[in-house]
C-alpha cells in the first residue's frame, strides 16, 4: 500500500475532506490503478481496506479517452479475481463536495447495478488520488487510487 494512502486510513472524514478541498483535479488517470476503500474515522478502517481489497474491489482501469483526454471510460476491478466490469464514464465537472473542478466517475448511464453511484477523485500527489463515493447525493465512503 502506498505510504500516503496508509496515513489516510487513520484520518477522519473531515481531515480527508480538507485534503480533497485543497487539491486541484489533476490529470485523469490512465490504465490500471490500485484501489483502497477508506472507512474514514473508523477503528476498523485498516481491516476494511484489506478485506475489501482482497474480496470486493481492487481498483479501476481507465481507458478509451477522447482526443483531448478530458473524458473517457473506466471499468472497476472486482471480486477476488480482479474481474473487470461495472463501467463508468469519466469526465471533468464541479464537485458535489465543494463546487470546484473535479474528475467525475459517473455510472448513471453505463451500469444498472451502480447507476445511483457517482465517484469524484482529485490527484493529491503524482499518481495518488483521493476519492469520494456518493449514493444519490449522500456521501457513503472515501477511497484512494494509485498508479
């Protein structure tokens, strides 16, 4: 696990939100990324991250970009076998958290299973992204992606 992500596992949601608010969107990731679920503020955050990484969600694969590289498609890596499915559109838009530019991962028109989910990510340091998961307009989880 990336050292920055390891420190995020012991932070509160408010601390993670502050980090997110201070960051620009950065570049949309390309290719395969490693994901870490973050249950912010929980004593079980590290355990949840490990269990989710082994059994549920391992990250995202970004692909099929527009010529200007401002939008594209991704698939999630899920199950213990890192199968790739659950497709989403990727583009830039205003964040639901703070109204500033962010990278949106939108499942509304690409996935029956996750159509009510919207992820947002910002590049905190080169190749390290902090993400927010929304169920409708309710925040449910944080996550990290590393290249």
